[in-house]
C-alpha cells in the first residue's frame, strides 16, 4: 500500500455536524473528495449546496435535521442510529457545530452561557459517546473535534465560548485515553481566525479586523478549504497512531 492509499476513505461513512456552511461544508467536501459518504447533521434541511458538491463527487449525502440547542442525549443517540440504519456503519464523526454569544463577562447571561455550552461541548461529548459505542462494535473509528485558539487563550467578550473550547481540548484528551485501546482515534483541530459566519462581526469591524490580520504571520484569514487536508488525515488510516492531539491550524497565530 502506498502512502497516498493511506489517505483514502473509500467505503467510509462520516457524520459532520453543521455541514450546511462554513467549516463544516469545507470538511464534508474534503472527506467526500477522499471517498467518504457524508451525513450532515443540521438544525435545518438547507444543506443543498453541500449535498450537490458531495454528490457531484459520486458520493452519497444524507441530511439529518436536528436542532442541537434543544437536543437531548436520547436525540443524539437516535441521530447516530439513523446514520447506521441508512449506511450500515459510522466510521468518522466530526463535531463541528458551534455558536458564539458575545457580551462582557460582567453582563453575561445564564441563557447565553447554557446555549453555548449545550451546542459546543455537551453535544460534542454525547455524540462522541453514541458514535463510539457503534465504532467499538465495528473495531474502531475516528472522532474529530473542532477546538479553537480559545482552547489555549482567553479571548474577549466570549467567556462561554472559551470555556467550551477549553473543555473540547480536555475531553479530546480524556476520550483518547479511554478509547485508544478500542481502535478509536479522538483528536481535535484548532482553527485560527477563519472567514465564516461566526467571525462576520469581527471582519465587519475595520479596526478589529486590521488588528487580527496584523497578528497572523500568514497574512490572511483562513478558509474552510484550509481544513480539508488535516481533516482527511485525521479521518484516515494515515493517522492511526495519533491520539489525543489538538492541532492548531491558524496561520501561525499561536507562534507569535
């Protein structure tokens, strides 16, 4: 087997949360380009663009509708079961869906705190649990969490997001410790400043955007396409000995 063959995902099934746009869309298309069939889990059925790109590659796409803000643990387990029922297996889980609520810490509301922790951390853990139970029976699988620069840094006006992304780093390591022996790889990608809907307010603020750009040695905001390579690597046999890693993809932001 050649090294390039180790990156192939033919016959694999990937569940990606938040696949309809942004980073989730980019990762879904990248996984499909490597050969995987894709299940997009979103709060709406508006995954037409992602679906079209995946199917144009000759791969299958299934859109599951679930409002993660209201989802129970039972709902998340049922969603994973729907993947298995539809495709016969689940090989890859990408915990990408996330929200940000911005406000000063002195004024931060309980609702904003609970909403961000629900989607960004609780859902990621219990979807991982549900997927790992099936992966264990299959003999292994790949779980990819989306961390952040805020997994290491404090940020400004986003205390709940920082708490959640710090938690993602922690559970990535914790789950890797428990599941590596089961053949389940749990790793995380920590994107830097990406041009997505979540960062639109920052990019619209000329002064803030200029300050961010000045600190990125690569000299640009990242794009969803920038995540394709690392996502495929973490999802493929090429990463079989990688467990519990949190890999920055940030244009050297953390290196400054």
